[in-house]
């Protein structure tokens, strides 16, 4: 069964056994507004109407522009499934790996948070009956634990080039740095 949109903007889907079955799906796809809406159309509307901090909306807009709309924007909102969302994330990971820029789990989780927020708003507006992004299980991102730059860690770093993901200076190291840069500015 495929969905297509004609030049006149009419959605067509084939493969139903009866006219009644096709009409039931059409009612579900149109939702309470009586008009079928694509994921891309919904995301644009959601961003326009989203009240929140400017930085949050800007982050949402980037996720919509870079990931959500390109991958799922052409689908009908009522047809969206967990499998569509799963395929989108797999495609994002694959594309980043192909480009040589691996994507972090934390970034994927932020994209999912944007997606969940948009779909929760669609749920509240009764455009969908479940949120596929909320149903998708994703691994959690582990935050690196900060460690102190001890003499042993500094020695290991100088010897191997390996360093902790997050390391903080001791008070003495901070003072030495500040003393060293005094007068450079």
C-alpha cells in the first residue's frame, strides 16, 4: 500500500479490500480538522506556535531543518509509526558515519526530545492517537564523570596523549595558569 499526493494536493493510497476500510483510514488520517496533514506541515506549524525560550526554539528549529523534515516531512502525520522513527535515527547515524562525523548519543537524545515535544503537541490537538517517538526505546547517553588533574593523570597524559573526557584543575594548577598568563593581555 503506497501513499501519493496528486498535483491537486489529494492524497491517494491503494490496497484496501473495501471502500469502507479506505474511508475509515481516511477519517483517521484527516483527524478532527478534516484535512490530512503531513509531518512537515505539522512541524512548521508547531514551530510557529511554540512558546518557549528563544534558544530552545532555535534548537528545535535546527533539529526540524536538519533531521526531522528531511527524513519524515513527506509522510502523513496520521501514518507515522515507531518503525519510521527508528529508520530515521538509523539513517541519521549512518549518514554521520559516512561523512566521518560520528554523532553522539546525547545529540540523538536531544533530537528525540524535540520529536517527542512536537508529537506530544499533535496528541494534545488530537491529530494523532499515540506518540511514536515516546514508544521508541533509545539508549541513554552516559555523561562523562569529571576527574581532577592529579600528578599521575598529568604524567599519563604526557606519556600517552590520552586524557580524561572531563578533567578539572586543582586550585594550585589554576593559580599557576593565572600567574603564567598575567601580563599577556
